């Protein structure tokens, strides 16, 4: 049983027979079907059905030479909106099944961002046809969360916001230069980090950490595509799973200048989400690579 099913409104799904009925329903009534060859004998297939706007279940498997479909695995998804990153993305296959992980080195995040690839069929097709790498791709990220809380924002006036934005742009430029081997940029970043550490060490004695840290994006646990995040809520909507009638919050977050959508079951969210407030929780990161020629 996939534990992130409750994030899209299936919190009561615990029975294997009910799970199998749901998977069969997705295969028979899928709103989107994708196919491609992954060898001379088999065809890779993915069936997707939405149970609320932009969120649902994907079932993946193969058709053999006798046109018989063999179910392999399924996963819940949230289809994100907008463009999260324009940096290059590399893709690697998981060891146990025909699923893929993407890696994006976006300087805004500070770590190599690893995500579960949603649209694997176009990638497998390009790989089979030997047309990789494809230039001009963009990345749309999304996340599923099982538990989260809402925090009040840090009060900032317009002058402070502009100062923070300018400092962030300067830091991104320094990180980009440091990656290219600029020793002066590396030294400047090291000194800035030392100053930041000294400043926070003094303030943390009398102030709460969440009044000092506006947003963060950190790897969580042993699974490489799960992250502990805190980000500012840019947009919010409440959607209903048409099967279970459970309510799901979908929020667009700005986290370390990276924007993406996340969804969480209403009963798993502590606090009232509003635009401008902050969401804090753990998310399973997914991504959709936008190919310009596909």
C-alpha cells in the first residue's frame, strides 16, 4: 500500500482488494494513456486517472507480444503548474522497477534536487530512439505531504523584501561562479557563511528559530526524494476527491526562491493556510520534465 495515497484523499484505503479494484478502475477508465517501446518484444504503458483536479493515480506496466497487459506498480501524483526550474535535468532508472528519478542542480536550492519522474514515457521513448540529451527542457515540480503545519510569516516591509531579493540574486551569482572554479567567489561565500553562522548563534539565544529562518529546503530521512521544507504560500485551493469526498489543500509555495505545488489532506494539516503564511512539513518530491519537441 502506497503511504502517500492519503495525500490525494485515500486515507481510508487499507484493504488490498479495494486497492486492486481502484487499480483496475484506473486501467479501464484512464483519462490519459501513454505508450512507448522499451524493447523489441514489449510496450511500456502508463494509465493515469484524476480523482480531483490535477491529482490522481498512475498505473504502469507492460504489454507483451500477445497484447497482454502486466501490471507492475502504481503511485499517486499531483501534476504541478508553472515552471519551477530551467536548469538541466539528468535521469536515472530505479533498480527494482521501470521507474525513474530525476536530478536537478538548481543553485537556488543549494543541494542536488532529486525527484520522482512523473512523465517517464517520453523519456523512455527518447532513450529508445537514442535522441538524448534533449535541449531546452524545463522542470515542473510538485510534492505530496502526509503531515504539515502552518506558521505565521516574518514581518517584512517593501525595502526589506528588495534587500533580501538582491542578496539572494548576488548569492546565486556567487554560487554559479564558484561552480565554475572562481576562487574569489568560493572565498566570499565561505566568509558569508561564517558571518551568518556567527550572527544566528547569537540571536538564537533570545529568538525563536522560525523568526530567523524564513524558508528552508533540506533532505529528509533515507529516501533521496523526500524533503523537509518550509515555504511561503503564494496561492491556495481546496479540492475534493470525487470517490472518497475527502478535502485536499493544494498550495503553491515559494521555498528558497523555488516555486512548486504541494498537496496535503485537510485532516493532516495543522493550522489555517492563507496566502502569505508559511507551510512547514515533509514532502515527497515529484517532477514533470517539459520536453520542447514532445
